[in-house]
């Protein structure tokens, strides 16, 4: 095995590690966006329900 082959294997491994790292970053970003979207929807739903509740009893029903 010569130096050129070893260098080629090292570069190939580094390229694979880079691709894996980028894929993991994309997955993490998508997960964070989904979490933020879910939080926003939950907040909007809770605010909408509280605003449409007619009186304290209805609001307590929603909370319970």
C-alpha cells in the first residue's frame, strides 16, 4: 500500500464524516423547527380557547 492510497482513503473518510455531520445537522434543524411549530400551535390553540370561553366556568372546564 503506498502513500497515495492511504491519502485517498483518509480523504474519503473525511468526506464521509462531513456528509454525515451535515445530515445530522439537517435532522437537528428539522426537529427544532417541528418543536417550535408544535409549541406555537399549542399556544395559539390555548389562547384561542381562552378567548372564546364564555366566563370563568368555561375557562376552568378547558383547563381541567
